[in-house]
């Protein structure tokens, strides 16, 4: 028996997703040098923007999980 369902969610979210796109912040060479000294590795504006976007996604996803858990506890649904 085959199923025509997919794992792609197409309905409205309980908590609407924010924009996960973050524009890179390019630092001056002097500032980048200070950041590199503090971090211990070279500053990469694109990687920094990707990590900030991922952080926004993770925070949103965590709120969705908490919302779903609250709904399940409220309805006493066992999974």
C-alpha cells in the first residue's frame, strides 16, 4: 500500500516563520583584525550571516515545538 503524503508541510503554521535571511556585515580591515584576534580564527561575513540566520530558524522552530507540546498536553494526546 503506497501513500501519497509527503513530509512537506503546506498548511499555515501556528507561529508564522520570520525571514531567515540575514545580510552579511562587512567589517573594516582593522575591525576584522580585532575580531579575528578575539575569536582566534578569520572573520567571514557570509558565514557569520548564515549562522545568524540559522539561529533565527532554531529559535522559531523551538517555539513551534513548545506550542505543539502545549497543544498535546492540553488535549491529552499520546504519541
